[in-house]
């Protein structure tokens, strides 16, 4: 019998502290910094070269999807206004634009200029003035983006930012690579996005903890799932505080300010990394009733766990039996 303790570096979701494995071929662990987070890979393989290949794939993705790395195609597009960004980046931009439309603009990949203005990640972030914000609100109109083959055109002042979708996409690609190389059991952590396939051990299911947004050292509950990507968006992930107020990293495209909905955090579970990641951001902005409307509308195949501002948990129907509230988290759980 072999005990495995998985990395606690996963920024948003935590695995149950201990998972038991009793296989002859053990899991190999690999971790590295990329995409502004600590990426972890736990895969049942004895091929350490594969884990290095995963790392290189993620570095490549970072260059495909990053807005801030000088010289990347997205960077050039944002500088020049029209650029051949390559097939893959163009495809993700198109997917992001589709999700933008489906979420009535709650997920908007065209907010790079506002994200830059807020610069939440900088050492000395500041609250921009209302006039600075309103002067950039006109730069986020996603209907003005044109994608023609791999060439993308954006209007003056607009910058594309794929931070709300890139990690989910890359996590799905990593799973694709692992599968193609014969791995059937793995768990990949990308900060706010986790992808899992197979199982940790015979007869077991992956157990993914949903971090308590009110006390990030604990969980609100766990999800028993596999073959999916789980992404979480919450105001506790990245923020700064000024005069007792928290300014977090998810902006409401309508106001240009950190979104203020009735949701404290939301986890979205889907087979698609793009859907999981982009929708977690979108639902957080939309607020609960609108988010539930999108779920019931059935355009996208996903399930969700909402932790509401009043602490209650709302879980979508498809997760009945998969979600268990943690005994230490006192709140009502309802299924909708
Ligand atoms: P996530 O942690 O997946 O919710 O993504 C948050 C990141 O997405 C931010 O750090 C920004 O780069 C970007 N972002 C912020 N607000 C939005 C929004 N409303 N729609 C799309 N991307 C956003
Ligand atoms: Mg997201």
C-alpha cells in the first residue's frame, strides 16, 4: 500500500489531503512555474521524458496565449492592430468571442486595456479614476474584432487578453498529450483549473476539494469526478486592498470595475477546458440567476458549484451524488 500526498500548490482547488494508491506503476509528480501559476502534473507513468514534454507544451502555450510577453503573437496583435497570430491562437480567440456572445458579454476577451489599467498584479496597484475607466470602456466592443483565417484585426485601443480561458485550454491540451502517450490516470493542476482522467487507484475516483473562499485554508466540500476540467473563479484569487475595500482581478465589462455579484466563487466542470475556464469567469460576473439561466439554457454542457456571498452553496443537478459538503463548512446546500 502506497500513500500519496498531492501537492498543495494548487492555488484555487485543493485535493483531499491524502489519496491512497496501490498500483505497481506509481504516479510520477512534476511541477513548474508557467502561465503565472505553479503547474503540477501527477500521472501514472514511468516516462519522465513525458513530463518534460508536458512542461515544454505548457511553455509553448504560454507563448501562444500571453498578452504580456514581448514578442508573442498576441502581444504583436495588441501592438499592431492586425496580425497573423497563427491557427491555434486564432481558434482560441474565436472560441472566446463565441463565449462572449453566449454570455451576453460577461466573459469578454477584449478587455486587455482595462486589465492593464487596473494592473492588479503589479507591486503597487492603484484604483484608477472613474474618468480613466470610462475612457477605456469604449475599447472592449467584441463585435469589432475580425478573425479571418489566422489573421486577427482589432480596433485602435483594444487589447485582447486570454487570461480567463488560457489555463483551461492548456490543461485540456496537456491531458490530450498524456492520453496520446498512453497515460490513462492523471491529474493536472493549473492554479484555478484542474484536469483529471482515470482514477487515483482501483475503484477510487479523484476527489477534488473546492476551496472555501471565506477561509482559503479550508474547503467547502469535495467533488468526486473524472475525465473533466474544473475551473474556479473567485474574488480571493488575485486582489489588492485599499481603504478596506477589496479590488479583485475579474472585471465587469459593463462597468470596467471588479465585478460585484452575489457569487463569492464558482467552480465550473466540463469536458472542455475552454468552456470550463471561460464560463467560471463569466458566471462569476453574471451573478446567480443569470448563471443558472445559462445552465438551464443548455448551450454549453457544464455543471457548477456556486458559493454564494451569503455562504450558501448551490450545486447544479448533474453533480448530485458527486458533491459532498465538508462538515466544517456550515451552510445550506441546494441543488438546482
Ligand atoms: P479566471 O481566474 O479564469 O476567472 O480569469 C481571470 C482573468 O481573466 C483575469 O486575470 C484577466 O486576465 C481576465 N479577465 C478579467 N475579467 C474578465 C472578463 N470579464 N472576461 C474575460 N476575461 C476576464
Ligand atoms: Mg476562467
